[in-house]
């Protein structure tokens, strides 16, 4: 079963191709579309539409072309990084301006301009309008932009024969403000900047695309996941499409019909270039947790048994000598007589008697010091051994 069949989609809802079927009329995009339609009806000369990358400028142009009738002829320039003469040739080719006598790519510039003027006059007589739409206009060289300004001079006394839409990123605004393009800047009558979606528009946008791809399919993105998508994308349509597409793919791999936090996290890691984590099935997770719990429980039981078997005998072996030593110390303390404290007639305790040697130590006189020294020397002499009487001879 493929990806689309698994979710019941008739079409990939979040592909990046600018399909007008999936155009979402947010407040900003609907206003920009109405601005372009009005400028064509009013015959405005230069129109500037800008926006950040991924805000849906190309899809807006595709939707505009679908809305136009047969009374409007358009030339869509998708790669504007061209020289002035090459751009003129591409415009004529897109308008299908041909000459049987010679190929337009081999003609000089003045002949190409003459052919283009004749074409515009013919369409004006038929009541048709001619519009040049330049996508990615921020890539236009300055001399090519100046060539477009010169082409806009093709007009009659009552109306302009050509309208030019410059659509590009915000860098286009800075380029137009260049001093060398001041004349062109003055001719731009309408300027509009596309804005990203709001939080509510992001939720409606996702639901809008899902309903087109699968009208009877229930929503697969919960409000919590939509909040995360908006936080990461900041309402940029291209980023929303990428996140939703990769989240759906993660759910498809996991055989889930609803987008979870893990699927969203895998999508974000994929966008950032990180390796998506492989999710373990729930049954396998329960089995792993059960096995791990049994293993660690067995380890705890073995550790407790080892502690009881090894520590108790050891404690008894070491406690017996300590008990014997303590009892011996208590016995010696009990045998030692307590000192007798003498008192005078009034019952006051008398100071202990001072030993003569200690009394001599406390005396500072020289004679006492000599006496003390002689006493110490006398104490150091080894005691004289008693003379034993000779043994009497045995009779």
C-alpha cells in the first residue's frame, strides 16, 4: 500500500508545486490577488509584489493567470537573470510573436522592438490587454530593469499598451530604491507585500488542503500539533507544506493515521538534516521494560543476599574482641581505688600534698636547682646490686 492509498488521498495535499487548485485565500493573499486583478482592469503601468521566501508568490501568480480571461494576453518570465536583448526575445516568444521571414532570435534589437510595438497596437484595437509578469524579479540586472522601463513607454494618447508586474523577494524593494532606477520607482503605482499566515489561518490552511486531497477524510493533525507547526514555520506556507508532508510520511512508516509528537519531531529533524529516530513499537517497548525490570530486580535480590550472608559473620567476628576488651576495661576501672579527698575542720577540701621534688621544681633559687639536678642524677644511676653471700661448702 502506497502513501496516498494509506491515508485515502486522491492527491498529495502538501506538495510544493504551485497548483492553483490549492490556493488558500488568506487575508493577505486574497487582498494581493484582488489588487492584481484591479490593476489590470484599471490599466496601471508598473505593479510591485514582494514577500519573504516561501510566502506563496508564485502560486499567487498561477492563480492570477487562471482568473484572467481571453481578453488578457500575458508573458510569464520565470528566469529574469537575462540581458536586455535576451529578455526582449523571451517576451516576444512567450507572446507567440513570430515572423515567417526570419526567426526572432536572429533579428537585431530595433527590429524586435518594432515587432513588439506592432503586436501591442494590434491587441489594443482588439480590446485586449498585454501584461508582462516577472517572477523572482530581484534577480533582474539593473540594465534589464531599465529596459523594462523603456518598454513601458509604448502607449497611446489614451491608454498604456503594456503593463508590467514585478514579483520577487524583499530584496527587490531595495533594488528599486537604487538611485539609478529612480524613474522606474516613480512609475510603480501599486506596491504590496505578502504576509505569512496567522495561527488561525495556519490551521485553516492545513484543513483546506486536506479536504481537497481527501474530502471525506477526518483531520489527522491535532490542535497541539498545529500549534507546533505554526511555531516552527511562523506561518510560512512552504515550511508548513514541508512539515506536514514529512509528518505524514513518518506516520505512514509507523502505520499510524494520526500525527503524533514523535512524527512531528522526526519531520523537524529531517528538515534540519538530522537522522530521524527509529521509533520502537509499543509492544516491543513493553517487552523491553519488563525484561529490564526483572533483570534489575534479580540483581537487587542477589546483592541483598550477598550482604546478609557475608556481613553478619564478619560483624560477629569483629564484635567479640571488642566486647572482651570493653569488659576488661570496666573491670580495671572498678578495681582502681578512687582518691581520698581530705577536708579541714569546716568541711572545705584540702589541696593535695606537694611532693618534695615538685616543690623544688617550683623554687626559682640556684641552690634549689642544684639540689634538683643532683636528685635527678641520683635517680638516673642504676641501683646497686646486693652482694650475695658465698655458698657454704657442702659437708
